[in-house]
C-alpha cells in the first residue's frame, strides 16, 4: 500500500486543516504531528481525547505516522463507559489539548499535551519516517454498546485507505475539494471520512467546531465544496432555508451534500432540493465495515436509498435461513434480508473478543445486523436493524423503516419511529411513535393507520400509536428505540 497520507510528505503550504479561525498548512501539520510523534515513541496504543479542536487532528495524524493505533475517546462518555474503554484498550498515554480537563478515570494514564506551534517547520526526522505496515492497526473505535459493553473495533490502515479510495471514485473526490463539517472526531463519520478523507486526497478540511446553519452557509460560501452531516443537521438547514437567501445560495454552490449515520427525512430531501436544486446523497457504513455503499456523484440521486456497493465491496442480502436473496432482473426486489458484506474495508477484529469476532461472520461475510431491500440496479434501501426493526406480525416479516417513511410523508407527522410489541394474536404488532407537526392538533391514530395501510398493505398498519414531544436520539441523530418503552398510556388505532 502507498502512503496513507501522502500530502504530508510534500512540504506543501496548502491549507490542510481549519478549525474555526485556526489553520494549519500541510507543512505545519507535518511538523506539529512529527513533534508529537516523537513524544509517542513506540507506545502500544494511544488514546486521544477527541474534542473538536485542531490538537485532536494533530494527535491522530501523529499517532498514525508513529504507527501506533489511535483509541478516540468521546469526551461526553459516561464514567462507566469510559472506564470500560480505558480498561479494555489499556492505552500507554492519552493525547489531549493543553486546556482539556480529563476525568478521574484517566488519572492513571500518562498525559501528553499536544502543542501546535504556528512557526513550526518540517523536520528531517519527520520526512524520513517509514510508512507502517498496511495490515497494522490504525484505529480502535468503540461501538455504541447498545447490546452490551462497547466493543473495540480494530481498523487497519489498509481498510481506511481502501474505503477512502472507493469514495474518491464514488464522489469524484479530488485535492481541490474543501470538506465542511461539524461532526465529532470520535466516530468513523467525522474521524475517517471527515478528517482522514480530505488529508488522504491532499485537500482541505474546514471543521466548524460547533454546528449552526449560519456557520455552514458561511463556510460553503467561503470555498467549501463538500458538506458532510447527519440528518439532524440537514433538518436544521432545511428549516433555515426560509430565513433568507444566503443558506439556499450557499448549499446550491456546494459540489456535494452528503448525509449519513441515520436516514434523512423524505421531507428534508424535498425541501432542500426544492430550494437549492441540489440533492442530498446518502451513504451506508458502520464502524466494523467503514463504508459499504453510496449514491454516486455521477449517478441517479434516488432519495431514500443509500446507493450501490462501493468499489471492491461485495454485498448480499440473506433470509433467516442464511440463503441469498436474488435481486437479479427485479426478482424479490421487495424481499427483506440481512445485509452481509465482505471486502478490504472490513475490520480486523474486536479487541480482546475472539468470540465476538468469530460470531460476527458467516464464512467470509460480515453480518451487519441491518435489514434492507435491493433493487435490480443494486440500490440498497435500509429498513432497520434486525434486532429492533424486523417485525414478525401475523406470519409476515415487516421492516420498520418502510412504515416510518410512509408516516413521515403525512403532513401531520414531523418525526416517526416504529417498533414492535408482543401481541397474543399476531405474535408482534406494529407500534408507531409520532411527533406531530402541530402538537395542538395531532392527526387521529386511525387516520395514520389507514394512511399506512393504503400505501403499503393492511398488515403493515400500526396497531398502536403513541404521540410524543420528541424522539430520543444519540449524538449522530439515530433514534434510540430501546428507550421507546412503557408509555404512560396507549392510544390504540382502530382496526388493531
């Protein structure tokens, strides 16, 4: 494999990073990272206190150049979760910006402050640093822990490079692109795509530090070409389009608008396209696989899908018996199956968990746990998680996502989530959780149930509807369905 971040070795004065008003050229980034790499030495693993700061980016680059795996730490993690991550990964030290206050759980871990000097020059030692082995670990990113303690996902340098090169192809990503985002740097989305992506291409990252529609508009108007965001951010951008001409003008000037980490609401797709003439494209990945699919920059936008498999990624859908579902010539195009993938983008292992690693694979195929349909052209439409979104009702297999999409097209619905509840007759019944567009005048439960039945099928109608002020979500905008339980009272939909 070639150099992971080749532009660092060019001594270029082009801007590599901008965080707020602070910038670093490639020359200065190489120097700052080289100084930190010398402090790291040959440590086993290095934790990075991943605040949205220039120092975090320098710390990650320094560890990668030193050939030491990076364990990004979420500054918002609870004490118990953080204690588990630190104990499991056993980092030799933690890198942090000098002003950061670290929690007590890191008190026994040696601290290295990352100092970024504006006058630093590239050193000979840095330019001669050898490239680590492609199969060596680059990152150890911990999962969200929704089904147990978080697992450390070991990602090799080859996996990172292959994913970013596949996105170069799908998104026509070049060194002329300036990526704009405000994503956290402890998730794959912001860390791999949002930080290492532009650095591998030799382009530039403009990190907003804190998201706001005004900051996005300013950054795009100031030369940004690609915007990375999560649905919550795009929803706020869609809301801001009515505040004046600047947001629409800025979004329409971007080369590519990319949303990920959760499905983008159909209404937000429509509002942004109507105001800007630009489509937001979606992609699909996860910590263990990095990126699997994407809508292509030169392809059909297909709102509601996450595109086609990326270069070198094999993808298949399997039924509950483990048999592959054929989508050739449109056969079984509506059949729901679990997504399984294989390719150079896959993780190496779960740290310290050989049992979990073995159980995650079906032969050479990684079991994603996501359920989807795929059309004859290869476009994937996610309908949920196998563990929480596959509803077995009256002998039918129903994907929660397709019901959510229909509910979201109703003018009285602002947000929606669908879950299953035990039912003595059906086995499981469809339950809808709805945030109404007008809380003072929510739609009737039977109206929503009939709306779904007409557009999909009678057996997919919600049998119970709950109205809420909001839906619980994580940092990346995903609905926390496990928190949608035990409402004070149920509102059954007639016909249930």
